[in-house]
């Protein structure tokens, strides 16, 4: 179910890459125990924006107990608790 919700968001970002390139980009993702999906989400974001100089991904974690923050940090996201 999570993938069904994420795919349209990624497609919208892909379609607006030129506008985003001019404005800069920070993606904020709230999470709570999302270890099963956070890696895939961050990989997709990295793939979509691979040609950009910098994309800031900020994970706002609600004190997950399943390692969500650890995976997000390993993928290069900034994690805020």
C-alpha cells in the first residue's frame, strides 16, 4: 500500500523537475516505524533527482523503534527526532 501512495508523488516530482531545479529542493518525510519502506523511498528519490547537485532529504522521525532513522541516515538523509 505504501508504494501505491509514493509512486504518484514521485511521478509528480519527475514532471516538475525543471521548476524544482530553479527553486531548489528539500523533501521532508514524517515517519514512525517505516523500516520496511524508508530505504526504497529514499532510493527512489535519489534516482529521480540523480542529476541534481543537491537535494536535502529530512526525515522527521516520531521516535521509531524499528531502525527507521538508522536506515535513513545510512541513505544520506538528515534525521530529526
